[in-house]
């Protein structure tokens, strides 16, 4: 089992979305079931399959902040250039076992430092 990483300092807004999410969104939810390691996964959605009621995604709780920043820079989610970085975080989740689904705004450390720099510059003027 991969080691879990806390990204709580990079998560900023959480909006309850219910079942209104699409590929490319980052969602967080409570996951119920037997023998579950991560009960509150934070998932980058790759595909939503309404036929068999599953979502395919990358649990970013198993990725370092560096790998998440590379993931967010990907242009094509169907042909990921750095799949070898993410494949251990690939998961399938049953929609029926998901509750309290929230949309997440994730900011990388690079984004946060740029925001701080802009705030300092605007305060100096």
C-alpha cells in the first residue's frame, strides 16, 4: 500500500457538488465499505462511468506535491505523458459508496508562492 500524503494545506475551497463532477475535477468524499484504507480520498477524476456507476481517478493522497503539480499541468488526460508517476495512485470507486462529495480547489506550492509575491507587490504600491 502506498504511503498517504496530507495535502490539506494546498486545499482551499470545498463546495458540496453531489454528483455534478466531470473528468479533470478534483473531488473529496467519504467512502464507505469493507477493508478500506483511505476513507476520505481526494481524487483527480479521469473518467465517470454511469453505466456501472464507477469513477476512475487518481487518489492524490498517494502522490507527492511535486507529482500533483505535474498532474495539474497535463494537457491531455487520456494520454498522460507521465503516467508512470501516477499509476500507483490509480483507483476505481463505486459511486454508490460515496457520500459528502465536495469539489476541491487545489493550489500547488508554486501557485501559493506566486500569490504571496503578488500580494507583497500590491501592498508595496
